[in-house]
C-alpha cells in the first residue's frame, strides 16, 4: 500500500497528537531511533505479501526473546554523536593526526574528553556488532529462508568482512592500545561510517519490532492472513473486530465479498457508525503494516491505498468550505480509481456540507458510479435513508447499527451491525418522549 494521506492518518488515529494514537499504542521502544523507525512504519504500509508475512513472523519471534541488553538510548545517543565527528582527520594521515593530538594537547581537558568518547564508542560499536552477529546468526541458521533476517545479517557482515578477529576480540574486551584506537576510529568513523550507520538502522528496526511485540504480547490481537492472488469470493473477512481505543468495545463480524464490495451504512447519530468505520479501517491498515489487528481472526486482500473521510473540516487558510473539501476528496478518489488503483475507502456522512436534497442526489450518483470498480471496497455511512429503495436489488449491501427504543430507559444503543436499513426516527421519538411539543403547546394555550 503506497497511497495514504494526512486526512486518512488523522481519521484512523494513526498519528494524531490530540488523542491517543496507534503509534502510542504500539510503542514500547527504548531508543529514540527505534521510535523514529516505528513512526516510519506507520507512514509506509507494505505492498507485498512476503514483506507483510516477514514482519508478522519477526514480531511473533520477538514476543519470545529479550533484547533489552543491547538497547540503551543514551548509549545510542553518544554513538550518534561520535559518528557525527568530522569525517576526515585534519592531518594527511590518521597516524600523524593522533600524534599531533598526543604531542600538543595530551594534557588538555578537550583531548581527554575526546579520547574517552572515541574509546568508549569503539568498544560499544564492537559490542553491538558482536551481539547482533550472534543473535541474528542464530536466527538465520534456524530460519534460512527469512529474507528480513538475511538482509540484516548482510549488513553486519559488511562491517565484519575485513576486520581482524584477534583485534576485534580486543575491542570487545575494551583493551585499546593507542594504535588500535587510531586504526578503528579511522575504520568506524571514516571507511565504514555508512556501514556502521546501517548497523544502527538494524538495531533501531529490531527495537521497533521488539516494541510492537511487547505492546501486543498477551493482548487480544491476532495476525491476519493475506490473500494476494484474489481467487476467493471474500475480499475482507474479520471475526470479532473491535475498536482499539475503547475500554469495553462491542465486537462485530465483518464480511465483504466480491460483488458486494459497496456498503451503505445507515443510522442516526450516536449509533456508532463512525466508530465502526474506524474499527474496520484500523484492521485493514494494521494488516498492511504486518502488525496484529484487534480481532479474533482476519483475512484480507491487498490494496494499493486507503482513503478515509470521517472528520473532514473546513480549510480556512484557503477559504474552502466543508462541502468543497468533500468534493475535492471525492475528486482525488475518482482520479485514483480511474488510474486503476485498488482502494479501500471509508466515507462517513458524505456531502453533509450541502442541503439534504442535494446530498441525496450526489450520494446516489456517486454510489452508481462506484459500482463498476469491483476490485476496491467502499464503506459509506449516511443519515439519508430515502435513497435506500433506489439502491435495493443492486449490488449495494445495506447495513445499519441496531438501536432499541425503551420508554423508560430511553435509547439503547447495541452497536451491533445488522442487515438492512435503519428505520427508527430517533429525533421525533426523543422529542415526543421528552414532551417538547406538549410543553410548547401548553405555553401557547396559556398566552
């Protein structure tokens, strides 16, 4: 999946600083680089089944190991500082450079601080390389076909390929002569600088994946199955999907089939339409990250992109109204569909920025246009039930969220997905139950 925009990220609470978001939920990283890597994962959903399954596998693996011994955010901060020292020595050779330092500044405080930073950094880099070499090497020997591990091992081998083993052992013992310090400072900070940075990236990725593993360990989240051949009738099938951010969520089963890939979800405010859309969207999004999803079981095809229009507002900066922003969102979607992109689309109360008749006509026309894009999935929610009869008998799947009316207890929201169209007129029922019209009539009769 390579098509995701800021509106979708905000609507699905992927990255939203105002509320608890997905990044916060899955973040158990230790290093700052690990958190940055995790954040990047959320901005770059995966497109290939093999990549998704590799990431699923390593997260599962990480749930059974402990790599905290090598994860130290302050150590990594110092090592990043070390690698940011000048690329080249000031003198013609590395030897003359350090000899000048020794002869002229040996007793200075700056030299001692620099010398301490270099020696400690060489030791810590060697320790990281050795740890990863043993850890990843062990995994590779047991799982030689896992490309993600093979790729990590290649980056470690790139650093180790021409390093003398006996000298490397001395680095690990933190026994650095001046000669070794000069040699490996020059190696690590100059010749192998880029390779060392790639080793750091491996560590940060492991930190991010380990963080996800620890955040989800023991929780009711499960890894989805991915269908990249599109042979079956099911496009999305989710058992007991629930909202990730609710304390006591209601679970729903979702089944979207080919030929029924457009849902029209009706119901009044507070019935849970937006929450349901976000729940399904979250599952689809996390599935494309290779992360576990909030459901008992899930199967999904792969999409080229996901587009959510749930909490769309006005754009005061460019003078755009809510309705015009809706039009621009639909236009952008139309361009993607026309280009052959397979999209997963969520639209909540579309065209609410215009009058009821206009919105009804626009919604009906849009649905009629979307039907021919049978490789995409469209979930549309609306208050507009009048057009339901015009959609019946076609390939539009009518859904609603059930609600019960009780004269004593009031509205009882079940948040359970049901077939058909919402028939309840909650507004009039509530107004009558609260005797609003009776109060007004009584007041008028007394005047």
